[in-house]
C-alpha cells in the first residue's frame, strides 16, 4: 500500500503533463487544417521517391 502513495501522484502529474501538452497544441493551432489533411490522403499526384538533399 505504500507504493500507492508514490504511484498516484506520479500518474496525476503525468496525466496533467499530457493535458497541458494537448492544450498547448490546440492553442498554437497545431490542428488547424483537418480538411486539407483529409483531402491530401486522396490525391494521386504523390511522389513515391524521397528527395535527395
């Protein structure tokens, strides 16, 4: 039972960290173009070979 005193705060901290990362990504408009992503997957003019830099 002593391990729960350690695991519960750690899990709450990690969950809060994940929630903060999600809120940050929404506020910085990381998910701003869902329609473009939906159409990009259906395009036929894609390049099968990667660019050589």
